[in-house]
C-alpha cells in the first residue's frame, strides 16, 4: 500500500513539476492575459479605429493558432493511459476489488487528469481568442453594411448641376494652368532640356510598344494559328499574354516619360499616376473580348455568330474605355474640394452610359449558340444566366446611384470585374481542353487513363476563382484567412478533431488500398485462378469477394490512419442502423443476398437459369442485383433477394448435363416396335447424346389422332438442347419418309343435324 501511495504521489505531483504537461510559460501566459483583456475592452467600445482593431485582431489570430496547436498536447500519452485503464477492466458492481488494482486505477486516473489539464486550458484559451475575433469581424461587417445601406445626396437634384459643371471646368482649368506653369518654371530654370533625352527615350519606347509591338505580337499569333500541334494551344496562349504585357509596359513607359518632365501640378500628377491602371483596363478588355468573341471565321467554343461576336467585342471595349476615362476624371476631381452630391452628379452620366452598354453586352452574351458541323459548341446555359445578370445590374445600379445610394457604383464595377474573372476562367478551361483533347484516333487510349484530369483542373480553377470574386465583392483578406483557418481547424467529433489533412490522408490511403485491391483482383482473374480447377462462376465469386473485403479493409485502414476514433461513431452508427432497418431494408436485403450468392453459389456467372418467368444466362452478380441475358439478347435485372428467397431453376448448376425430350406421333396401324427401333437409332446416332445412361424411347399412349412416343435422352451440354431437338426432328422426318411411316394430322368429321335446310327443302 505504501509503495502504491508513493507511486500515486509521484505521478500526481512530481510529474507536473517535471514539465511533462508542457504548460504555457508564465511570461507568455501573462502576455496573453494582457492581450485578451485589452481586446475585451476594445470590443465593448464603439469609437475604436479600424487600424487599431486590425492590429489587435492580428495578435489574436497568432495566439489562437498557438492554442490550436496545443489542443493536441500529450495525445499519445493520453491514449496509452486510456488503454491501460481499459486493460484493468470495469469497476465491479459491488465496488470491491484488489487493493493493488484500485491503487493502480487511481494512479492512472490521476496521471490522465494531469496530462489532460494543459489541453483543457488550451481549449479554453482558444475559445476565448476565437470569440474575440468573431466579435471584431461582426463589428467590421456591421460597419460595411452601414456604408452600403447609407443614402447620401441625390445626384438628380438640380442644385448639383451647375456645381458639377463648374467642378469639371475647374479641374480642367487647374490641369492646364498647372501644366503651363510647370513648363514655364522648367524653361526659366533651364531644367527642361536635360530631361528631354530621357523623357524622349521612354516616349519613343511607349509608342513602339503600344503601336508596332502590339501589332507584331498579334501578327505572330495569327501566323501560329495556321500550324497544328499538341502544344500549339499553349504557345498561342503565351503569345496572347504578350498582347497584354507589351501594351502595359508601353503604358508604364509613357507614364515614366511624363513624370520625367516634372511639369505637372497636383491634378496632373494624380491623372498621370492613374494612367497605367486606366490603360490596363482597356488593354485587358481588348484581349478578353477577342478571346471570348474571336474575329475572322473562327466562331470559338461559345459558338456565337459573326454579328454577335462583333457586338460583344464592340460593347466590351467601349465599356472599358468609359471606365478608364471615368477613372481619370475621378483622379482629377479628387484633387479639388467638392461636395459628395456634386461628385455623384458628375459620375451619374458615366454610370448611365456604362449601364446602357452593359445592357447591350448582356443581350449579346445570352445569345444562343449556332450549330457547327464537326465542332464542339457550348450548350449555352451559363451564358444565359450571365447575360440576364448583366441586364439586371444595368437596370438596378443607375437607379440606385440616381436616388442617392452610392453603393450602386460599387456594385456595377464589382460585376464588371466578376465578368473579367469569369472570362479568364473560361479561357483557361479552353486551354486545358485543347491540351488534353486527342489529336487523332491513336491518342484515344493514351488520354483514357487521364480522362478525369481536365475535370479536376477545371474544378481547381473554379475553386481558385472564388477567393478572387470574394475580394472583388468587398471581402477582406482577413475574412479569407479566417475561412481558411476554420477549414484548417476542422471540426470536433467526440474527443477527436477532424482536419482537412485527415481527409487528405483518408483519401490517399483509401485510394492506394482501392488501387491495390483492383490490381490483385486483375491478377487473380487473369493469372492465378485460371490455373486452378475452379469453374468460371467460382473464379468470379472469389474475385468479387476479395473486392468486397479489400475495399472494407482499405476503408478501415484509411479511417485509422486519419486518426478518426471509430468509437466516437457509436451513436451515429446506432441511428444509422435504425434508418437502415426502416428505410433501406430492401437494399440491405439485396446486399446480404448478394453475399450469400457469392458464398453459397446456387447461381454463378454463366449459369442458365429460369426465375420469375424469365430464362437466360447469368452475366454478372453485383452488390444489389443480378443481370440475366435472355435468349432475345435483352438484359433482365433481378434483385438478389429474389434469387435467394424465390424459386430458381438452374439448368447448368454444377455440370452441363441435361435431358432433352422429343415428342412424336404416328398414325394408327403403324408397327410400334418398328417405330421404337427407328427412334432409338436416331437418338443414339446424335453426337451430343450420351450412352450412359442410354437414350430411352417411350410409348406414351393413344392420342386422339396418333400413337404418341417420346425420346428421352441425356445430353452432354444442355445449352444445345433446342438445336439438338431440331436436329432429331429433322432426322425423324427424313427416316419416316424413307420407311413410309405416316405422321398424322388432326381430322374432324362434320355432322349436319338438318341438311335439308341447305337446299331450301328441295329433295
């Protein structure tokens, strides 16, 4: 007892002091307490700045990740201690057990409590940090909602018309005055001339890139379109990217040239600084519109006709020009002090123009494709939705801006950016399709193994575009990081936590197990089992049974490797079993019946069976049903439960030997002994009739029109019973004709009760 007490004391007291619990250091714990207290006080305030809240939130995220890592502390030791406690068995109902066992159980319980303590503290701190982050995010979200739903000055108010015109004129006048003054100062100070060579160089470079460079890249791409090759689509896509890069570099060169002169004032510098972005919008729209609505005879994958493609290019590029010019005006207007209503009155005409163009663009986008011989064309379902959404935004957003809701401007520009993302995703999908499409019939087998790769890549493109679209529509980077953190965190299942890496581990292990199972099945089917004495049905049963066992083992190993505790699924499994008992009993019955068919093998693949009035060959036995191919070459799907619980006739179970019965009748007065001898000779002469036991000829009886006989013979292969009967009947007809034996047909005598009625009573 004293020794056991010392053991308990060491485990309960000395173990924590030895540092095995990996508690948070005291200094770090104090720092966390200070951060949490400050965050809680900030969360209660309404006047906190966005910058301070963002910094404090970043600190909380770091602490939360640290606590999340500590929630799995001592997991291995806890599992070992739990196994030790389970090995001691349950406490007797009487409560009486050996002192050594009770002392050991108490020691293990104390050890487990000590090991679990830091995990519980980490979970509590994690919940605290996560809750504070949620409060901060909710506050920011509410602020964003307030901004979106806030109604400002109405631009349609006539009082803003004159100030708007005055503001535009003032901005242009300031630009001219500042620029003229800048030139004058530079000339007076003799500082303009030294800057001209550098400015001229960048100006010539800009002209070359924007003019000749863009045209040259376009010419190269047009020449490559005439060449066929597997990687030609990739080369064309690379050249198309150069069509964006070259003009953008030209815009940067033009901006550098203008900035080198240093003649612009505040308004001019703001406009020049905005020029690269505004020009990039036009260049990108030009490139995207030509990719979606190609020129020339090529209608593209979307299958638009020539007029629709021309309209799509025209309206798309015009929208980009209006957006670019509006952006330059915004940069200049922001340099002067004007009221928000005046700014809205200045932007309203541009919004109306963009909306009208977007309407026409939406009509072009939702145009149905035209059928093209020898070319795959999109079905047009997505384009219809996109076109209708364009029309909706074209109607709603100018109305919102006109009545004072500035969020309408953000909505329409967010949708334009979303259209750009959708267009890029479509172009990348077409690139993947062109690279993976077989060039000729010889490539079909090579692409069959990787047939799912384009689908997976397209799915990856969709998933990659979602964060970009979320940012376009106002989501913060912190929001995306928070979603990723929640995804990486996983979810709790009992005492276990399932993370995305657990799913990846499960998928990899199960995939490897599945591939290994299929490989062994193929080896058994083609190499191992054909060398045994098992028939075809037995071989198929072994292969199918191994497949079931292999997949189940792969699932169990994958679940274990992923760290999922199956004991936590006990409640779920109980509820699932109830659901199976009530709702899926037929499916479970068929599944179990399929297992019975594979083990007991009353019916095997290749057997000739008759069930439910259907007769044919068993072609496959699956998990739920059995496929029977009838003699009409039609497939009949029979539930496995019908084969187990119902009456089934198996003509070829165990062997192919079967009996054929051929009936025949002869006229009355024929020598029956002679007929018996002839029929026996015909039966014995057929090659499929076996002699042990020998065929038998029976005199069945006296029929209404004939003497009835039957040939009963055992055939080597009952599958040929119909052809054997036909051949025996041919032989009987030929032999009876030679022997002069008559095969009668039914004769009927007609008796008239009053024949005098036929001649009208004349006799």
